[in-house]
């Protein structure tokens, strides 16, 4: 399984970004896909997760309607649309995958990780 995250960058507070995660290496039909983030000096934090097959979603408490996770099965892509960005959203964002089938916020639940993409929100 390979995960390749992209789409990060520098954006002003209040702006938007869409992150993409290209998944390859096998069929993901039974997988749970997720986004995490890690700011300097902080622990990795759950952002959102989605069932690849069926599309059920789960979000971290801080998201509060600002972010939306989605997937495109035909393209083997998972997306994170981030709106109303704040400086505290600055972090490296990672996509993750697990064949377990249960939506989880736990870092150690996920078996596969991408390399991360930097998101910087300026005030």
C-alpha cells in the first residue's frame, strides 16, 4: 500500500485548501482512510476518517464543520477540503489507511501512512 499526500501550501487565515491522497497498491474497498496532522512539538492529531466503501465519515472535535473528507473510488483518491482555515491549523497533514473497517481517531489503529504535506496558515 502506498499513500501519497499532496495539496498543501501557504494560505491566509480564512482561506481554503484541498488536500489529496493518492492510494495505490491494492483494492481499498474495505479500508478506512483518514487524515491526521502534526504541528511542531505536538502529538499527531486526528482530523477525519471515511469508509472507502459506503462513505461514512468521522471528524475530530476541532473541525466543527470547516473540513470535509471525501473519496473518489474511480481515481483512488481521498480528499480533505479545508475551509475557514486558522493559523492553528498549521501542521503537516498525513493520510493514513487501515483495512480494519472501523472509523477510528487513534493513531496506532492505522497500518499505512503517507509522507505528509505541509499546510501553513498565516494570520
